[in-house]
C-alpha cells in the first residue's frame, strides 16, 4: 500500500503543472476614442461604465518626445468641458472605474522614438499632463500604445529592444497605473523585450485582431481575429492563441496579459463563396474606411452565417465579413479565464450596439 502511494505521488509530481490561478479581479477594459464624439455620436455618457473595470481614453499624442493632448477641441475645448470633463462626471457616477489616458495608436506612434531618447523627461511630461488643474483627479494612469517598438507599423522604429521597458519604468511611480498595448504578431513580439516591459506594467494588452483584411482586398478571405487556427487559414500562427503563447514563452506572466477583442469587422467584396478562403475583388465598403465596419452595423446588415477559429463570419450580397459576436466573445473570455489571463480589453467601444451587447458579453464571463 505504501509502495502504491509512493508511486502515485511520484506520478503526480511528474505530471504537467496546472495553470497558475487567475488574478483575483479579472479586468474588463474598453477604449473610448476621442473621435467617437464626432460622426459616430458616441459620447462619454453613452459608455456602459458599470460593465468596465478600466476605461482607456484614446489618444493623446507624443509631440517632440513629450505627452500632449491629441485633439484639444474634443478633449477639453467643446462645450461643457469636452470629453475629459465628461470622463470626470462618468467617474463620479462610477467611483470604482479607473480611467487611463492612452497615447500613440497606429497613426500616432512616431513620437515614441524621440521619447525613448529621454524616458525620464517623457515620464515627467505625462505626469504633468494628467495632473493639469483643468482635469486633476480624472486620470488614474497612462497607457502606451506604441505601434511598434523596434519594429515597423505606419512608421518604423529602431530604438532597440529595451526602449518600451525604459519608458514604462520611467512612468512607474509617477502616474499611477502603467499599461501598454502590444502587437498580436508573434514576429513583432520578438523584436522587443516584452518580459522587461511587463515587469514595469500593470498589464500588457495584446492586440489580437487585424490578422487579416488590412491589405488590398484580393483575398483569400480569412477571419481577422481568430482565437485558434482552422483548416485553410493563410497562416496558422496568426491567431490569438499563438500571441498569448508567444508572450508566455518570452517570459510575460499570464496574469499580466489581456486578450484583445475588436468591436468591428473586416470585409471583402466580389466574393462568391460563403466560407473562408475565397478570392475577392476588393475591400468591402465601410462608412468611414474601406474594409472595416462597426459591429453595430454588421450585426443587422450582414448577420453571421458561420463560425470558425473561435470567431464569426458572414456572407451577404457578394460581401464577406469576419467579426466577433456575443457568442464568440464569450468563447474568447472563457479562454482568457481558463488560461489565467488578467482579463480582456475592447478596441473600441463606439463599435458596439447602443445597449453594449458585446461589452456585456465580455463582462458576463470575466466579472
């Protein structure tokens, strides 16, 4: 009997270790874009703040290596104080909500290369900005959306693999919460030291969307934010699962990784097949840019016709779209929970329905 017990204990010790426990409070994070106040008419007051733990206001800009407002009129110039004043009122109604000012973005990341030359000065400028008397107390921290450190996005950076970590380290202790958005592309993740970045950040938000559908639009059609690979996927590594695995392999703790979810779809036109993998003649028309449309519009105009790789797709009138639905978002949130991730974030809230269908699906699993 003792021998049997010893063997069982030995086998238990050799078995694969279970995943680490999930953080005590999983984070439900949403980006509010300053431009939501314009054509989309999605105001700060429209945010379903009770479903969020954190709200990220996008975007401030990095001007000559320093933090600066991104859109002065929308931020604080319009009547009733602008978006930032509205954020303050939203926080008063939801005192547990944390609000961060996000800097950079796809078209606003060029200034980070200059900031990386003097991280201390950059951090001091960010501290001074969020403590400006006009909105003191609104912001609980800074989010860095650098696309991409030591790699190429709209512009290319050659600051070195430690540049992002240096910026986050300089911010630490000066601005409260410190977070960063990081690439979904595994190749770009290997260009910078994201393990070091994670040591100085409260979390890293993995941009696990836009894997496909951002090119000229000739196809093959493919899900833009697959959770897992599927038969016929153009690149088996272009999945959220691969992104998370890469971050973990690089040394980022699971509890500091947030899974990214897009509240929009990517689409093609001139498509004859209802399933993924078909050719197309171009990008499908979108209200604000070709090939992209909000979930609120697609859910009624081109409703889902199938699911693949943990996300949905839709065929209608010669168009083919891929986007997440409440059902696929719940699948992704279960993945985040079962893999002990820190939670998830949405890019971005104005694409949701008026009653926050997608955000509520996120929150229903994580909170």
